[in-house]
């Protein structure tokens, strides 16, 4: 309120004490035109709900059927790329080098009527390859298979690996749910390691047995390699 308006209001007060109350009321009336009131706050608008994204589930049965009939490297590489949407098998390959020989080519091992393993090549060498294994059994998302490594003494190590080196094989009739990886120590194949794995329901691979023969100067048939480890 301005000082002139205040003095004007105060000058209207009568002298007697009994007139004090009317003067105060008059003073309030003079002050009221200068006051301002803030508008009542408005409630914020409600946050809109998110729009759900419907992602199609990976169809392991359809993918496995297509992989079974893929006869060209180009078709296999395309299927391996499709699998990346469900599981990134490249993590087993170390450096992601799409130009590595054989990169993305694949083979299937049907361990039984439900369990199928996809061996996807990281790099192909003269007689064997580095590859990732994907558990592509039907009815659930695929998983990258991991296992303990095998040391130079032919025994499991404490290190976990998701890559395999050698040649994958399996005998469904004699060893359902099992597969072997044989690694040659020389081109003639008379030395190296032969590891038998049992695929676990969680996607891991447990080492059941290791045969190893490292004297490449005295080659032996793989079936004659001594057993260096057997699971208890």
C-alpha cells in the first residue's frame, strides 16, 4: 500500500478511544485493494502409460529345422545371424572378426528327440575349428554352453570357457545327452585330447571323461589314449 493512501486512512481516525475499532476497520478497507492472491495450484497431468512392445519369441524348433536343411555356407551364416537375436554366440569367439575363415557356418548335433546343439564356427583351421556351442533345445530360449577348460595335464581346470577347439562328435544311440570334442595335437591325429561332456539342464556342460596323449612323436589311435580324468 502506498504511503499517501495509508495517511489518508489514518487521518480518518477520531480522537476518542471508543472510535479506535471503526478506524482499524477503515484502515483494513483502504489496504484491501492493493493485495494480490496467488491462483490455486493445478494438479499435473497424469503420466501416460508406456506403449508395450511385442517382441516375437525365438522359435527354436523352426530354427533347428531350417539349420538341418541349410546346405550352403551363405544359408548357414544367415541362420547364425538370426540366432544372435536370442543369444550372442560371438562372446565365445573372443574378438569379433566377421572375416575369419568359416565364420558363422554351423552344424547340428541332435543329442536326443528334444536336445539339439548348434556348433557355430568362430574360425576354421586346416583340420579343426574354434566354435561356440548353443543349446537350442525346443520349448525354451537358447543358451550359450559353458564348461570348464582342460589343462595340459589332461584334467579340468578352474577356468570356465564358452569356446571349444577341435571336432564335435556324438553318438545319440549310445550316449544320449553326451557329446565329445576331440582336439588334435598334430595333423596325423595321433595325439591330443578327447573330452566327453554331459549337457546339463541349465545349459552347462559337465566334463565326464578326458583322454589325453601328448607325445606326438609316438602317435596312438584316440581310443588308445589313456584316461587322465573321470568324473567321480
